[in-house]
C-alpha cells in the first residue's frame, strides 16, 4: 500500500510476476501505475507491505545495486540532454567499470537491436533526434547493463500513433528474443 499525506494511492496491491513474463499495468491517470513502478525500483517506499524480487525483500538490498539490475524507461526516454547518445547508453557500464571494448561492442549491439545506425547517431545529442529515436535510445540504455527486469513507464505515450504502434511491436519482439 502507498499513501501520500493520508490519501491512499495503492490499497493492498498483491501482484506476482514470473520470470520472462511481460506484464502491463492499465488504468486511468492517478491510479498508481507509476507509483508501483517507482516502488519496485525503490525510488519511493511503500507505506505498508513488502516487495520481493527473486524471493528477496528489496528493502534489504543495496539500492544502487538493485537499480543497476533493473532497466527503467520513462516517458520521452529520460535521456540526459547534455550527453551524447553514446554517453547516455554507456553511462552505467562505465560506472560499473566494465571493460572498454566490451562496452563498445555492447553499444554497437544495442544500436543494432533498436535499428539505429551507430555511425549516424552515437555522437549526436538527444535534441537532434526525433521522439521515436529518443525512445529507442532510452530502451537501449535500459538494456545496457543487461538487467533481469525492465520497467517501462508509459514510454510511448508522447509519440504519434504510427511510431507508437511500431515501437510497441518492436518491444514485443525484443522481449521475446531477450526474455526480460
């Protein structure tokens, strides 16, 4: 459960999601979808109850480690505007001190996965990309540290219907392929 200033936002939510399962939360604005995702990622604490991932109470886990093992895509990609596309994608792998060549190879693979040419896009800034391209980069960044779980908070809501449908179809293909 989650309350803000005595106002109940989530009331005794009990949800089980199995490994490799694709789950969508649907509901009107203000019903608690974003709050649920933020609680899973420990951006906010539940008022009551516990959240478990792989039978571990997430409140007992190191928050940085937890978040680095969960890919998170938000509306409009949430890219850092002052960083190139390469820097956005490679941020966490660099923080994790992964080998440089491994990071370069992973970035190239991620760009292939989202169907964007690395030569054309990696040295650009987010404001130089369309909304659909920014969303693709946000998805690539979420995959960069090879997380077991991907959380996506209305990642396609700001896009035109054609781009949204295309990216939703591509996401289903990626989920089936990578089993996240």
